[in-house]
């Protein structure tokens, strides 16, 4: 009896080993060097089994069984779309199957960090023909997470906002929010500060220290004096054809707006842009400093000061 059990275990291990070798071979590219794409079409309602067989017939995958199993058990089969796809024999099974989830019904849109919702609305109008007014009614500034998206051509404004919001919730984790709380910031305050940093900081390495300046000023109820908040308040500039005025005047700094942090202490009422994860992370990683001032030189590099006297020296040294 003991001998039979040993034989059975050996057979099980042998089968598992053979299966593992088969799987590793099956998911490899058919031909690593053949990178020229071919057009592969999937008809609406076609089964995964049929797709797998045709992919193997066209020599785009090594094993229709492996493709079928991966599609079923990974859940990717539920996301495979109909349409025309450019596939290559150099793709491994995972890359190829992922490509099939972005069909010709999708439009690729990239939302840069620091855009305000009006800029995003204009892009959506051009690419998806979504009316700007319809999008702006429901789009929440600061929470339209910057990223590259594949969106259905017939997506509604509500559907697009949902995609942005879901990505925000995925990227802005509970851990990040907990770190923000240790600095006395709620989620909304975190995004407001990050939105200012996204527009203010020219260099990535300066972001955490700019965040420390903002946090230090908030702590002592000192006005923030952030140029980007005035730019936000001014809105679209027809002559420059931009939502962010390049050079602010004395009159601009006196604009009557709750977003004018030269006149109103504390944070602006809402975020002023849609920050990316780097700006958000910079806030929670802000070092403990005594900095209250900063200026950027002609190269974009920021220079920090603890006192007004030091700040004036920096201005004389780097701006005059």
C-alpha cells in the first residue's frame, strides 16, 4: 500500500512538472524576432474558444488551450472586445491577450498632470464629442486623475468621470491618506495642496520642500501667496490662448476672488488643478522644515528661506 502511494505521488509530481514546462513554453512568443504586426479581427459575439483557435491558426500564439485557460481563469476573457487588432508573433500570450481588451471601439486619451477640468473638457469634446458643459456639470476639480485612458467612442460624460474617479481611488491609497492625516491634512486638503504644487514646482526634487512651505504657512495662518491660485482665478486668457496666464501683474494679484491666496489666508476653496501621484506623494513626504518662503530662478530651481530677510537675499541673488 505504501509503495502505491509513493508511486502515485511520483506520478502527480511528474504530471505537475510536465504541465509547468508546457505552460512556460505555451505563453512564450511564437517568434521573438517577427515584430511586423498583422491585423486580427474579432466579430461581435465570437467565443473565446473560436478566438483561441484562430490565433493559433494564424501563428500568433503557441497553444489555443493555454490562451483559453488564461482567458477564462484570469478574467481577461470577459474584457476581450470585438474589432480589428494589430498583433505580432513577438508578443507573449499575456501581452497579446491584454491587447485584445482595447478594441477599435476605444479611443486613447492622455490627461497631463496639472490640467484644470476645463482643459480636460476641451479634449473630451474634440476626441469623444462630449459637450463641455455636460462634462463640467459633474467633473470635480482635483479628482480627474491624470493618466492615459482607453475610453469607448460612445462614452458619456458620466462614464468618463466615473473612470477618472475610479483611477483616483485606486492610486490615492488609504496609506497615502493616513500619511496625510499625520500632517493634519484631510483628503480634500491633501489634493488642494498637491494641485498647487503641480502648478508651482518646476522640478520634481523641489516639490516636497514647497509642500513644507505651504504646510508651515497654514500652521501659522500666514497667507500662501501662490501665483497659480491667481492664475486659476483669472481663468482663460484669449490673447495667450491658455488657462494659465504666464506673467502676473500687480492688478492681477489684487483680483477679488476666494482663490486669490495673496489676499485670502488659508487654502483655496477647491483644488486648482488635477495633480498626479508624484505631487500628491510630495505632500505626504514633505520634510519638517522652518521654511516660509521660496522663489524659482530662471532655470526653474527653487530657493528656500526661513526669514523674510533671507528671502529678499534670494530674490536679489537669483532674480535681479
